[in-house]
C-alpha cells in the first residue's frame, strides 16, 4: 500500500529557515499536501501542490516536489516561535478522496 | 469557512463501555473520515464514508464501527472499549469533486481515555 515517511523531529533557531522533508511511495499521487497541527488542535491545511508542478511558493512557505525521487519538502523562511507545531505531509491518489498521511514532524523553534 | 465539529474535546470511559464519538460538518461534503492519531504513528484511517449510509473500512477498523444516517453527521462507535483504544480521534470531511483538489478539513479532535 501507500507509504509516506517523515523524520519525527526538527529543531531550528528563530529567524532561520526550516526544511521539513517527506518521501512517498505511490507514483500515481495526484496532490500532495502539508498540514499543520498546533497543540491540542486538529490539522489545518497549509498548502498543497499538484503532481505536475515542481515548486509552489506562498509567502514564507515554499514547497518543492521531486517526482522522480518521490520527495516533497516544505521550507519555512524566517521561522517564528508561532511556527512550532507538528507538520504532516500527505498524498492523495485513487478515488473517494482518500489521503495517506505521514507520521508528522515536530518542529521546535528556539527563541 | 468549513466547520467540522466534534462533540467532545476530552472523554474518559471505562473498559467494556460502548462509546460514541460524534462529528458534524456544515459544508454539505460527501466524504467523511475517522482517524486516530498516536505518537510516532501519525494518522491512521479507521473508517470513511462517501455517501449517506455508505461506509468503507480503512486501515485499522477492528474494534470500531461507524454510522452515517445523515449527510452532515458521521459517528464512530467503540463497541466495547479497551485500553488500547486510548488515543486522539480526528474527524475530517471533503468534497467529492473528482479530478480537482478537494482537501480534507479537520475537526479539533477528541482525546479519549479508556480506564
């Protein structure tokens, strides 16, 4: 079945850039997503990229997709303490909008 | 904005009890999903539904059932709660438009403890 992998933890200093990486196995993925989960809350959609794109930028967020290597990354520029959260990578393929989520990467921002 | 509401933020139940978790969405979405979230395991799909009275098993359906009697409401049922079902439960919904990006929208989660 589909598999989505992420490292579990990332620590950065405030003001630096953060890069969260994700690998997936399903070559028929159509959309790939990044969600953010703050403590005690549900998941909030941050951004997404269609599988025929290789980059998408949205303010401080940059998504890079290497479809050949099945590698997705999320770069957060000028990381702030409010960016501390768990970030989930997810991919969609097939019908009924079923999405496979990664294990989540906990981002810790050090002041 | 899409609103997905889960009836309880925190719930404590005893082993063997029948437990109901309720989820309501206000965007007329066809698809609804139940996940559980555990540290280091991410989100695992329990059940999903793509229409009223329709349901499909996800990756970990054992010990759970679901009910979708109305389009806006999707209930998760623990038939006989066990301690290994202590977890965070997340409900999500999405629209059914094929070939377009229709992301899942999540509720705030229910943290369930089984004693």
